[in-house]
């Protein structure tokens, strides 16, 4: 491989080389970082909710008053369950990915002043886990007698004594324990301790990964067995596969008919909730993918352009080489080698730029550190792109007849 | 060394058929120094290109150093060209982006010699043409005559059997031209076959044998005809 | 001469349409993406009320108890009911107001329109002049109505049109959660950009609420806060009364001062207030309170999110790659014109003249690229606005951004053209003419 002569000849037209190398470097810098952000956002948007997304929906009512609301909740649940095709229904205080709900600080020791974690609190009936189809890893579900009926307008309401936590929360609270069943934690308001009676695999918080605090990964939640007295009531409903859309309409009719003067405040499937929550992430990912596509296109066309220019400028030279015994494949190899050199030069520069850009974004934009795998992936794709792009002009160069050496003055 | 029998070359465009060479017969023995003359458009360059395996021919047969060239594919012809032939062009045709060393190196790379062998041959070739001291210089820094010498060194570095020269002194002044011709004569005396296209009769006279191409056919010129031609030129 | 060069540039671009189209497309796409993200950034970081933004302030106290306290923790961004009542009573600013969000049912009484839910704000009458909220009909309720917790309401233009078409509904009543409220005024179209008064509890890009009723009235009817509630310490006691007595923060407080320089005096007042509260055993944390101006408040709340900034960075990086590509294309184009340049130089053009001619040619690319880029950004902003903003056309390109686009495109093209143009000037006439 005639690397040295190719290099020395290439260096005689430095401008073109520098421009292409610079373009490759800048492209790699942006590509590597953008790919990582796309992956990160897409992963978050596709995260497992723990819930049966395809078949669950939420329907919320806004009533005129709270008189007899407990009985009303139970009746609403019965009406919902009676709809053919409904597998289960339950009152709940909040829905995953709905962007509305509450968090609370918890401790494992009543004397602690700092919270060990800030999980999201779901309150619901003994049917909630079944309705959301959460996966119980250990322990048991609530039974009906444990469900408290809480009216916060009145003093001295009973406090919950048991809870079911997510695996992530269990690990946060008791990192060194194999099983957390029977362990106690505190909501930190001077309330009595709460015993963990079950652990579910996943239950995402209403916000997923919080944008205001990226430490909040969105997988720490716990469920309390309770109903609340309030005018706004959410019901989680799970249907048999394929029937959700129809049942959502039916549920609205049924609940409206049950209480005069009531309004249906929300009626959204889990898929809709997910789409609403992650619209920003999707837009960002799509936007970046478009930019990445355009970048690759521009780089490829730049390489094709420069290579074509050089092929044209070197027609005579190519003819001479052929006259001196170069085969067609030798000419292709010449151009590919030259191109690989430029690409490698650009990639090395670009790697430095990518890391520098990432550092800058880490400090200004709270980005994560770029994993080297993305840099490698970007580098390999650009090299591949470069070689593919130069093959066209290189093949054309190889077609130049050796007779050009003698025929053109 | 070179044997062509009933060779023909026809160029076809949409409407016109040009017969550049017709029924061409020529045999060049090893060690001969042949000058090829003829008016422009006669087919001299076509003949040289075919002899140099730079172009394919339409009909007839062609043997180079005992090997039949007819029907060989591009790769085989390139290989043959690389191993058996050396080229010298009117316009020198050195690669401007490479220094002298690298210029002479080009055909050797395609030959597949290792680095040590190549270095040896390049130094020897440049030495033979008297330019070893300027190995790292670029063609643009040399005079026309020096550039042609480098081209000759490049042609010789691979120890070819036949040297093909297309108006080698066309772009040189008389003094440089003489120098080049002396070099060629020296090379020929060491056993290399030379086929030189020229329209300078004085140069043609220095070759052992002259062939004249006119309208695509070739004729060997006898001594008398050569002298007559020369005389005609002097008078005119 | 400039006209001549402009013409030459235009003609030369037309002669090689593929190359020209490519150059213009690349520039336009680069400008388009940068301007789309820049517009988003500028809109979100803009001043929503420039005529008085330096006179509007948000006090922030450290309400939370010592649990989980770390030095450098930020104060609470909302108020407790206790502090709200106290500061409203003291009336130490030129104007002050408190807000919290409501989730209401509205019944117009019309047979053809069933009851529906609507978002609203509980606030004091000061808010309307404080935020320069425009009225279409009527006016806000009186300070007296605030004191008496009267059943009055100001409604927004969309609600008014929905219920009353184009009529003036002042004096009419609507039922809000089963009680009649008299309409004292209807707001005109008002879209503060961003929606600074309710960054917590609603999206900065959302439309203003359509129902505004007295704070005291909402409290008397025990409406709960539809928004962020942050309870530390012992939490709320039972019932609404317990809620009002608690250290939960749920109310947004705003103060308007006469002049920006009055902030020092207002700060002194707040200082004294905090000292007083500490004596009562409240506000245990040692960190000082904060008084943020409107601009500081927007920054503090992070209204320009991380993703907006990230998009802008990426878009400008993309623009740089576009420019490098543009330099390469221009170089190729100008190099091919070496013959033309040689002849011109031989005929007497100085290097400066050649420089000017080719730079203007680059400028023409910039101009055409600007127009196309403008179209692309307009489209881009529209798409982003419909996908990401709650209010339609929240993200819009105003005159300022149009101008920025134009300038950016032309300067980008000129910048990209510098190297190729300089190269063009170096062409030696002799060599060019010999090789003709």
C-alpha cells in the first residue's frame, strides 16, 4: 500500500483535505452526542410502566359535592365492572404517567431528619394492583379489610399501617437486605410506621423521570390501601384485549348516568397518558434524528464532491498510472486509501471535539457523560459512509482509459 | 519481440467509421531501435498505443515477447504493460504532486517489489540518467530536459524489454534533445528494444530502422528513401 | 459597481444550477434549524411584561423545617396561607396579589350547553392593574368585594364567547360550582409569553385561565388548590381549617413596587417580618429569604428547559457543519472560474475588485438562502409550536427574529465565502492565460 506517497500527494492540496476532515470532525462531534441523547430520550419514553398499557385506561369524575362519596366510589366501581369486557376496576388517587399526583419523603428510622427517598404515593383499593396488572414479586396484595376510608376534613383519621412498595424503592430503603417483607418505614410526619407487605416489580410514578430533578428516576413508588373523600375521583379500569376504545365510551356514559350534575373530567388510555407525558422526548428525538440524517447526507455529498473534483483534476495522472501498469482496482484502491486517511484524520479530530462538546454540555446543560460506545459507533459509521461515498468517483476514475496518457497533450 | 499480423483498428461513432490502422504487419526483433515516422493523423499514435497495450485493436494478431495479446483482459494487459514495457511521453507526464523518487517508484509499486528492491532500482535508474542528487525534488523544479530524463528513469526502473517513446524530444530545445537521444542510444546498446515515434527526420536517422506509417498502413523505409526524405526536408 | 457585481453574481449562480441549488439548500437548512430553535429559546426567555418587569417581585421564604436541611437549599417558591394573609394585610408594596389555581364546574344556565369543567384562578383585585390585564367589557371587582368575599367573577374572552357570543355579559350571572357569580368584567385576549404568573401548576406555554374570582371567596368556599402543594413538618391538621393553619405552601405571591429602587426598602420590611415570624417559632432555617425580580424568577423556575437549550446547541453545531460544506462548495465553484479571474485581472481588475465581486456573489447566495431559510424556520416554528406548546402559535417569529434570520444568513454566507474569495484573488493572471 503506497501510503506515504499518497499522503504526500494529498498534502499538496491541503485545503480540500482540511475542509473534508473538518466536516467529518464536526459531524462526529454532533453525531456522537446527538445519538446518545436520542437513545436516552427514546429509552425514557419507552420505559416499562409496570402497568398493562395496552388495556388500561383512567376515567375521572368531578362531582358537585362529597356527600356519601365513599358509597358513590364503590357504586361507580361496580358499574364499571359490570360493563362487558371490563376485567377489573378500582378507585385510585393518581395514575402513572398522568403528570398529576403526590410525592412524599420517607425514612427508615423515625429519628432520621433526612429523607432516604422521595417516592410517589398511590392510594387505592384492594383491586388496584389487579386492575393495573402489576407484577407482585413477593408478599401479598391488600385485602378489603385493610382499605381505610379517609376523610381529611375530619380529625383523627386512621393512618395506614401497611404498604406495597416497588422493587426500586425497596432497594433504596434497605439496600443490604434480600427481602424487605415485614420491614418498617416512616412517612416522617410523626405518623406510625408502615409495614411492607408486598413488593411489585415496577410501578412508574406519575412523572416518570422528573425534568426538575434528574435524580428522580421515576421508579420509586409505594401503594397505600385507602380511599379519599374528594369531589374529583379517578378510576383505573382494565379491559379485555382489543375492547378498550369502545369500553371507554361506554364507561363515560355509565358514570355520567349514575350521578346527576356530575362531569367527566378526563377519559384517557394509558397509551394516551404516555404520549402526552413523552411528547417532548419524542419531538426532541425526532428532531435530532433529522439533524443526524442531514449531517450524514451532507458529509457523504461533500466527500463525493471533493473526490469527483480530484478525479477530474487528476485525469492525466490516472492515465499515466494506468499506462505504467496500474490495474483498475489499483486506481480504486488509491482513492479509497486517500479517503480513509482523510476520514481517520477527521475522526481523530472529531473524537476530541465530541468529548469537548460533551464536557461543555455536561456543565451547562446537565447532560450525562458520553459513553465511549456512542463515539465508537459514530466513528465507525462515518468511516463506512466515507468509503461508500468515495466508491462512486473512484470507480469512475478507474474507467479512465490508459490511452489518455498519450492522447492528451 | 513485437509481432503484429494484419492488425486493424477501427473507431466507430454514430455515423462515421474511421480506419486508423489497416492490415498492419510489423515485426520488431529484440534489441532493435525503430523510429516510426509519418504525417499527423496517420495512425502513429494509435500504433504506439496498441503496441503499448494502452488500447485494444479491432482485428488481426499481436504477440508481445512471444505472448499473444489478443483476448487478454484489462488486468492481464496492465500486468504485461507493467513488467515488459516502459513509456516515455512527449509531455514527460510526471506526477506533479510527487517528488522524483516517488515518481520513479510508481510502476515499481504495481510490480509488487519490496521496499528494499524498489529503493535499489530507483537509485540505480536515477543514477543512470544523472539525477540521483535531486531525488527529493519536485518536477516543477526541473528543466524540461531533466524532467524527460526522470521519465526515462521511471521507464527503466522496472527493467523493461521494450521502451516506447512518443516524440520524446518534442518539447525540448536542440541541446537537451541531443542529450536525450544519446541516453536512448546508450540504453539501446545495452539490449533494450526501442520503438520511437517522431517526426524529426534527423532523430529518425539515428535509429537503425525506420518505418513509415501513412493512412493506416506501414512501410519499411530503405536507406535510399530515408536519404531522399532527409534531403527533401533540408531543401524545404 | 455593486450593481454590476450583483448581476454577475446572480448570472454565475444561474449558470450552474445544481451547484447553486445545493449551496442555497445547505445554507437554508442550516439557517432554518438554527432559527427554529433560537426562536423557541428567545420566546421562552423573553420578557413577558417589559413595561414593568423590573418592578414586579416574588418574595421567597424558607418555610420548611430543619428536616433534610442542607446548606444552600433553595427557599420555597410558594407561600403559606399565614404569610399570604399577613403580607396582604400589611400592604407594604404599591400593589400586591396572591394566586392559587382552581378546578371548577361552570353552568351557564343555557339549556343547550350542559355544565362543563374549567380552570380558574383565585386572586385579589390588584392583579388586573399589576399585570396590565386588558378588559374587553367591564372591569375587575372592587377592593370591597375582596374584603367581603363577594360572589363576583371576571371571565376570559374565550369563555365569554362560548357562553354569550359577542354580547356584553357584565352584570349577568353564571353558576360556579352551584353558586351564582356576577360577572364584573370580561378580559380581552392576553397571552403573557411566557406565562410567568403560574409557572408552577401550569405550563409556561399554556393559555391564561378563563375564570378569575376573589381569593377570599375561594377560601370561604373551601376550594382546594389545583396546583403544587408542598407540605413539610407536621403537615396539615384536619379539614380546611387545618390546611389554612399549616406550613404547607400553595399560594403564589406577587408584589409591584413604585420604582425598581424601592426594592431595598421592601427587602428591609421582609427582613423584619421574617425576624418576627422566627420569634413565633416559624421559618427555622438559617438561610436568608429571597426577593426575586420577575426576570430572576423566570430564571429561578427554569422556564427555559434543558431540552430547549440542548436543541439550540445542536442546531448551531449543525449550522457550522453546513457552513464548512458551503465553504467547500464555494471553493470548488470559484476554483473552476480561475480562467475568468485571470482574464479580468489581465484586463485591469485589482485584487480588491475581484474580492468584492466574489464576496458579493457569496452574499447573493446568502440572500436567497435567507429567504428559503426563513420559510423553513417559519414552518419549523409552526410545527414545534403545535406539538409542544399548549397555546396555539405560542412560538412565533416576530419582526426581530425575521431580521435576525436575514442577518445571520447573509453573514454566514459571507463568512463562508471569505476563504474561497481570498483564494480567488491569489490567481495569477499569467498562468491562467497561458493554459487557455
